[in-house]
């Protein structure tokens, strides 16, 4: 899909359909809607008067223009109450409208800058939200479907039309939206891919392609190099798998420091069977998505490379399968992580924290000043927050606040969880420095407390995306399957950190 910005008048644009809008509870039409209404001899204002157009959120009304203006169709989308409008609602409304138009076999769309200047939404924000809504909301994953039936249409072009003086703001917003949405869709593609198409080796190959396409430095460690570095966690989890593990590092250098200003770390278990502590088979296929954190950081750094903030970013992706075999890790085993700490295995199904222990140690060793990790870490987090909020855990409130703000801007909901020292006591082991399961209570927090042992005092935030990485229904710009969370949060965070401390 091409996203374009056009300086001009929505009513005189060549497109299969144009999108204007209406706010709930307003008698008067918005300026551009009113201009279109005049050319339609009052058809829209009449529909408002008759109560057919109410302006309810995501309400869609189609009017055929019958030659009265160049586009054959006018769509009025409801944006809800003006005082309650948010960028996220614009994303959702555009997404739903695009999907609806796609189902009508429409291929070119032009829209007004939906929501601009309402409720503190800037022109640029509106353009960004439109690009994101259109690209995220029409995402499909049909790579493995050979049947032509039920193939959705394709929207080839979305033009954002506004006054000439707004053109540069619209373009900047549309570009940022396009870059971050396309990165999110890359992460969705990777996480939706079946585990036999997205092995650790496939992830490393994808990373190499990203490095090439976006000019990133790449290092991929193989088994021998992991042994040299003492990555006992990653090696331990990989033992039960025939697929060789990979430790992927992608570097973006936009700053002047030698070290990474921030490390983004993503769990990449390309399939989590649970290992010897095997999982029940119900919904086990969903565990192909246990690399969603790794996919998100890989995709985020491609967007960062295009947006070019003045900051150094290191993306780390420890990748392996978690499977049972005769050589597999066993409950009771003790592993030594890269930082020398020993870990007693209570459950081989608590594998994410074992590979993250090495990745966080690696980030520390490379001098990362801050760290944010994303991981489908615990079923407990999903039970607590559902598929709505990502759980956030950290050791530094300033970085936490930046992450929460970045998530808010992205519309990726994040909720901070407590990290009292007392929770850490549950991870005490009788035979090693720490054990990998802290009991039944507060499972998401004790998992975070485990990770905290490997970051020491480096400012760090852990995002548990076990609930939010997948969704089972279409909602706004979310499509059934992998969500691509938290790609846009991470991109926003890095940009805001770069602006905070220009280097
Ligand atoms: N990958 C799972 C967590 C998960 C569960 C993600 C459901 C998405 C949906 C993780 O490796 C895991 O198995 N965690 C265990 C930890 C337990 C053994 C302490 C869990 O949550 O059951
Ligand atoms: Mn597991
Ligand atoms: Zn897992």
C-alpha cells in the first residue's frame, strides 16, 4: 500500500472513495465534510438530521456521489464525541473504514486529516495515525494459503489530503506512521510464521536481511561462541532441540558514544513445548509465537534505522526452540549464566528467563546504559492483564515513566506492576543462586525479579507481552494473530530518549 500526501481539496480528488467524518452529538458538519455536503446538494446534512449519521465511533455511512464530485463514493466515518477523541481512536476508525472499503473491492482512497486539531491532536499526529490505521488495519497473513477463494481485495493507495500550508507536517507524520506500521507488520509476519518456517536459523537469516536492507551492524553467535561466552541459560534450553540456537545482535549507531545508549532485548523461543516439563496440547500451536519479543525488537530497530535518531541502539535476540529429548534440560539441573550466576531449574517451561539471563548479561558486558526487554514470559501476566495491557516491571521509575509515555503515544497499553523486594524471596534456591520458578503466587512478578538479578543497577524495564502479543479477534487496527506489540512503543521510546539527551 502506498501512503501519499496531497495538497488540495478533498472534494476534487480522483479516488475510488473519499473519507470525511462526523462527531457524535454535533449538529454542524466539520468544515471539509460541509464542503463535500454542498457538492452533494445537502445529502450528508440531511442524513445527520434524519439520525442516520450519528457520528458514533467507527460508524460508516456510504453515499454515492453520482457524478457530483470526482470520487464515486463518499464515506462518512463516525469519530465519536469530539471531546473524547484520541490518536488511538483515529487509528482504529481509519483501520475499520479501510477494511470495510477493501471488502467493497475499492483500491484507492483519499481522506481528510482525520481528527486534526480536535483535542490536541496535531496535523502531523493525525497523518501518522491515518498511515498506521490503514497499514496495520489491512494487514493479512496469507503466505501459506494457496486457495484463491475469499481473498480480500487490496487497497493500493491512501492519500491524505490537506491544505498546502499543512503539507510538510502531513508528510512528516505520514512517513513516521508508515515506517513504524511497516515495522510492526514485519514483526507480525515473523510471529505469525509457523515454527517450521521460523527456526532460530531463519530468525538469524531474517536479521541478516534486515541488516543489509537498513544498514545495521550484525553479529550472530553460534553454539561454539556461546560456549566460549558461557551462555549457560541459552545453551541449556537449546539442548533438547535439533535446531542450532542463535544469538543475534543488531546495532544501530546514531550517537557518538562507544557503548549502546540502550539495549532492546527480545525473547525468541521459536517454539515452546515446555521441554521436559511439557505443556498440555490444547492451544500448543500458539507457542510458535513465543518469539514475538525477539521479532518486535528486530523490527523496531529497522524502524529506528530509518528514523535516524541520534542515539546508539543494540537489539539482542537469543533464539532457540524449547523441546524435550534425551539430551534435554531437566528439572533439578543447575545452569550457569553468562554473568556467573547459577540457576536451579524447577520447570523447563520457565525457559524464557534462562535465555534472557544471558542476553541481559551480554548487554551489560557491552556497556548498555539502559535496557528494555520484551518477552512472552508468563501465563500469569496474561491472566492478570488479559490481551489488553502489557505488564511492565523495572528498577528505575524514570525509565519506566518514559516507557509508559511511549506506550501511551503508540496506543499500546502498558500497566506497571509492583517489584517489592519481598517478591524476590520466592526465587531463593537451596542448591543454586536462584531458581527459575518462584511458586504459584505472583508468577509474572517473580519472573521479573529473576531477570532483575541479571541487570544489577542498570536502568531496566521488562515488558511481559504474553497476553498482548496475540489477539483472537479484529479490533480497530488489531488483526487476529500476532499484534506486533511492542514495536511502536520501543520506537517511540528510543526517539524520546534521543531527544532528551542529544549527543
Ligand atoms: N511462553 C510461556 C508463557 C506464555 C504462556 C506465553 C501463554 C503466551 C501464552 C513461558 O515460557 C512459560 O511457559 N511460562 C510458564 C512459567 C511457569 C512454568 C513458572 C507459565 O507461565 O506457565
Ligand atoms: Mn515456557
Ligand atoms: Zn516460553
